[in-house]
């Protein structure tokens, strides 16, 4: 182990380590970014592909509608939707 001292105190040093709070923050931000990207991709695919192909489908206007659609799909088919977590 690496040790270093500041004054009379000795601290353990871990190469490249981050605190648990820092790692948790990075994980939360990564999940949030993945969800936002997924929302944009789903909305684009829905509006660009499904709406012109299927006549009874209307376009998604907001990301909140897209998020609701993803939640509905996850409830109907659990385990088939790729989760961000």
C-alpha cells in the first residue's frame, strides 16, 4: 500500500480511487444521460419510421409522451426493454 504523510498524520493512498459519493454521482449522471439519449432515439424512430408506416399511429410531440411510452412498454413486457440501470 502507498502511504503518505501530512504533518504528523499518515494517510493511505489508493491509485486512481474515488470516493463512494463521487462514484455514485457519476453513476447517477451516466444513467440520466443514457435515459435522455434513449428518449430522443425512441421519439425519432417513432416519428420517422412508425408514423409514416402505420396509419393509426400519431407522432410523439414531447419527451414526456416518449417516457410514458417506454414505461408502458416496460410494464407490458418486463425484461424485454433494455434498461438503463
